[in-house]
C-alpha cells in the first residue's frame, strides 16, 4: 500500500484537491505457466463491485516477467485514502467480489503476496514534482 500526493491525471479525473493523499494496494500472484489465459479471464469477467465503493479511483491487472515455473502478475488498486481502502475491505462489495475466490482451479503458486511502498517523489505528466 502506497500513500502519495495525487498525480495530476487522477486529480483531473476525480476532482481531488492537490494535497489529497492517495493509497495504492498491490497484490502479486505467481501464476503457474500455462494458466495465464485462465487467470486473466477470471479477472476480466468477474464483477469487482469496486465502482460501488466510496474512494475508489482505478484498478489495473498487470502482467510481469516470466520465470521457469510461473508468470508474475500484480493487481494495483488506487484509492483516494487509506480509510477508503480499509472501508472496501470491510464492505459487502468486498465480500461479494471475493465470494468464489477459493473455489476456482488453482492457478497460482501459493497465496497472493501483498507489498506496500511509500512514495519518495512523484512526477506528473506536466513535469510537476511533489
């Protein structure tokens, strides 16, 4: 989870104040080689209910490098604040979005791994540094 000053594109898209903190939640998945298409499809067709939750800004499913036994993926969710993210994790929308998580065919090695970072510097598309 990453807290930082809101980059300009997100301020424009959400009408946030420049000094608003953002929160980034990321999970990494080691997807078993050969299961990439199924993993991606699972995310693309599932209903996340994120749009129903106050403070949600954006979600990204990211594909990373391949290793011998897996392909690395990450989910990257942007929130207006840490409180908004925490509210999501306690919401009915969160429970609905994760209802079938344990019933799917095993597609990855071990559980997702959470990683959090604090931003030291942000440079927006206009070159503004904060």
